[in-house]
C-alpha cells in the first residue's frame, strides 16, 4: 500500500500547489473567476493532470516552433492549456486568450515560488575565488612563508584546469562556478 501512495504523492503535491496558485491568480485578475471552491479543485486537478501527462507531448510537438521563437512560444502554449481547462470545466471563466497567457505566466512564477519555499526546487550558488598565483590558497600561521612575486614576463599559473578542479571538489552539475580575478595595474 505504501509504495502506491509514494507513487501518487508527487501528483498530490502538484494538485495542492496548482490549487493554491489558481486561488492566488483568481484574486489577481478580475476576469478570471471560479463559481465554487469545488470548481477550483476540479480545475486545478485537471490542470495538474494535463501539465503532467499531456504538456510534455505538446512541448515535443511544438519543439521546432519553440526553438525558432527562442522559447517565446512556451508561454503561449501554457495560456492555451489554461484556456482549454477553462473551456472543459463549467464554472471556471477566463476573460480571453491574452489574459490566460498572462495568468499562466503569473502562475508559473507562483508555482516556482511555492516549490522553492517547500524545498521541491533547490537553488544553490557557490562562488570560488582562485588566486592569480595558482589554485592554492594563501597559508597563514607560524610555518607559512611570504608569497613571492614571479618576475615580470614570467608565466604565472592561472586557475587550475577543469580536470584539476574536479579533483579538488566533488563535481556537481547544479553548482555555478564563478572565477574572479583581480586586475593588476
């Protein structure tokens, strides 16, 4: 029984998030409204199911258009999906197509914030500074020697190459590695 619940738990989470997002959108836009709370629940359930199962296929079919428009067709597709859900569910009204596109855009921002607040989306940024003399950080303490400058015109070692960097730390694709160098006059 428990594996079955674990399988459907992400869809339940998506349904609750979509319900909250549609409720917030209902308060933002005057031309979007729900007759009853049950209509809101049914609309969010249908929207969650469409976004989970049908939207990936629609994105695959419209991939050439999305590439050609540099991704600007995706919000139009999201608005079309939201408008389709409004057409299917009685009691869910949207004022027009462009309102549904704007509402879908606002809904995606709200869903991102909900996912970020609940830990479903993780953002982590790591800044790493490399010294101009190499990858070694300056040592401090009684046994450290003062750093010596390389003679003018001599090749200075730069930051380590990517293979050396991977040895220094665990490689993680989600980490943004920023290299900062100080400009010397």
